C-alpha cells in the first residue's frame, strides 16, 4: 500500500484533489451505447449521468443519502437509491480509493500473492471493505500503480461480476491518473429464471470505458490555471465471464 500511495504522488498530493470529472461510454450491445459522465467531490459525494437516445438518467449521492431520476426505468421523478445502489455509490465516491487510509476506513487488506498479467507481474491484494464487499486489487510490481480490480456484488437482486482495467496513466508525475474500462457481467441465471440464456450460459454484459479523468485541486489566489490537456482515448476492454 505504501508503494501504491507513493506512486500516486503521496498523501498531500491526493488530499489536494478536490473533485474528479470522468466521461466515457457504456456499451450493452449493438446499437445500445450511452454517454456516461461522472463527477466526484470531497467529502464522499458523486453524481453520475447516463445519456441514451435523448434521455438522461441521473444518480446522486451526497455522502449520507442518494436519489435517482431514471427515464429508462419509466421514472421521471426523483426516487431514493436502493440499498445496493447506495452502497455502490458510497464506494465510488471515495476519490482516494480503498487502499488509502484503509485501516481508518474500516477495511481489511491481505496479500494473496503475485500474478502475471498482460502488462507484467502484479501483486494481488484482497480488500474486504467495511460494508463486507470483497474486492481484489492488482498493483503493478514495478510502478506500484493499480492495474486491475475485480469484485462480485448484487445489483437489482442479481449477482454481477465487475472487472476494471486501469491503463494509460496521465496527469503530472506527482499525480498520475488512469483511463479505465469496467466490465460488468451478470451471472448466468438458473434455468427456471430464463431457460434460453441458461442453456447458452450467457451472462448479461455491459462495458464502461472512461477517459483519464480531469481533476480540480486547491488553487492559490491569483494562480494561473494550466491549459487543458487533450483527453486520452479509452483503452481496450479486458472482459471476462462471471464464474457460474
């Protein structure tokens, strides 16, 4: 964890980041592509927008409670987030991630071992969040930067495997930020739920591809803002099938 924190610029550099803005795409099959925008702000606040076929869904979390407006679900009114959605929003609203101040946050971290990934050797860390959700995080053995994470959780009553690949780190040397791909795959349903999909063994899949996020840090009075950088193209998704 210390190597990862140092590779990301150290605690003071991370603390100086007040907001993150991310944009990307969510793909659920041919012709089913949405624009995704996400903003995260300290302390523990997040807003996510999905724009699909002229409609915009909004999900917000203010650190203690959340709400959503989801036209695709037939709702134009603001409704409270479900328990599962609220838990996921609270996790996503952590700008620093679970490895920073993990003890103070109530998480547990175990070293599983070293694994060879396409980019080289990486240490596999098992992270048990305070909520009970278990995530595996792979940290590059050379750079100390996070290169992959995975977890399984329930979304709308269904078990979904989430896998994220971190690549194309940008930003200054003190504060590198990655582009990322998130692959979601629902476990194949039981035959009684959907006989056709169960026979095929096909999980429902969605892919999220985000550009390297823009950040906003504390600025000194009179300081000049740097010119905006060109956005990085999203990396290729590394997908996997959820175990049956």
